[in-house]
């Protein structure tokens, strides 16, 4: 019981930092990235403890992307507010097909398909990895992908009774719509 309380406390802190991250990203504030780093470091532990291996691995990746995103937004070629761009429909088809092929390969290769929710966990991980790159490069379409990913993540984390995380992904879903609107005005 004590371990459950400590996980819930850590999960709550990670969720609050995640909310700070998504709001700061929607406003194009570079402080988003340090908040993301700490949140994902905590979530790496929470997901590992919950045997959500793909989610834990995803959060290790997020820590690295937090460093990359901060650099990109403060020193890189996307340091200007409103420097938002888009991609063609053909590019999006290739993006989705590539992501699905990676998910299928990953699940087949890892032999995790027999685990409850492993395929959904892998799908969320793969598309989150790919979409985080879109955020760092300020592609408007990232928000649409996040709307889908966040909805699927709420379903997954509901199954594992990670209630703060379900709440966080609901907030992420709302901010995905908000962020899309904000960036669309600036694009």
C-alpha cells in the first residue's frame, strides 16, 4: 500500500509538470522542454513499475527530446516565435504507413503481442516518438496526431488504473486542440 501511495504521488507530480509542458509548448515558450525532461524522468519510473515497457522506453526518449527541443527552440532553426510550417498530404500518408509498419515489426520482433495492451502501448510509443520530432520542428500537423495519440493513451492508462495519467492525457487532448488553434493562427 505504501508503494502504491508513493507511485501515485510521483505520478501526480509528473502529471502536473506534463500540464506545464503542454501549455508552454502551445505558447511556444522554451521552458516547456525542462518541464518535459523532469516529467518524463518521473514517468519512466512510474511506467517501468507498472510493466508498461514501451511507455517507459518512450519516456527515456522524451528525456532526450526535451534536450533537443530546448536547443532547437532556443538556438536552432526554429528559435523564432511563429516559425511554424506544414507538410503535404502525401507526406502524411507515408508518415502513417511508416509508423504502422514500425509498430507491427516491433510487436512481432519483441514477441510482446500476447501481453494485454502491448500493441496499443507500442502504437502510442512509435507515433509519440515520431510526432515529438514534429513538435521540435514546429510542424502544425503535430497537434492532430497528438489528438489521436492522447485519446488512445487515455484508454491504455485507464486499463492500468493510472488515474493521474489518464487525467493528464485528457488535459493533453484539450491542449492539443488549443495548441492546434494557436499555432494555426501564427502559421
